[in-house]
């Protein structure tokens, strides 16, 4: 028993202290990687919503001069878009006589990623269609 009496267990204390420090560093690394994963997921869903809104804007422009409103149009990646088209009047076309004008439209498209995410992106586009006849022509 006498040969163990002078040892105070400092190696055990140092080993336990190093274990606590390494555990704290490991928990911090897991926390950082989890938050980075969440940020990259939300960034990706923002891009998905933007691309869906862009698809909706092209849909709205393609359907001019018929003003088409669409809700919940689904894409292949499960994103959706809504489109609202409105007429804002007409303007004369330079180089044409007074019997012709250009019809003006506004298209608002809102894109949304798959339903478990609350992100959405909107695109507003203006489009002109013409020449279209104005008046009675008499």
C-alpha cells in the first residue's frame, strides 16, 4: 500500500479534462454543421421558388392577349406557381396610323417550393401585344 500512497491521480484528472474539452468541441462542430445544412436548404428552396415564379411569368406572357389567371400549377420538382394577368390599357405605336395601338399587360407570378417550406418568390412582368386595331376604323 505504501507505494500507491504518494500518487494523487493527476493523470486521471487531466484525462477527464481533455475528454470534456473534446466533447465540447465535437458538440460545437455538430451544431455548426446542422446550421450550415439548414442555411443551404433554405437557399436551395429560395432558388426553387424563384425558378417556379419565373416559369409562371413565362406562362403568363405566353397566354397574352388572353388574360389567364392560374393557381397552384405544379412543376416536376413539386414546386407550384400562381399567375395573375391584368390589362393596363393601350398605347399608340410609332410608325403606325391612329387605327393601331399596342395593348399593355401586367403579369404577377408567385412561386412556392414544396409545401413543407414557407418561402415564396414573386416576379412582376410587363408585356406589350400588338399591333391591335383601335376604334371602329371609320
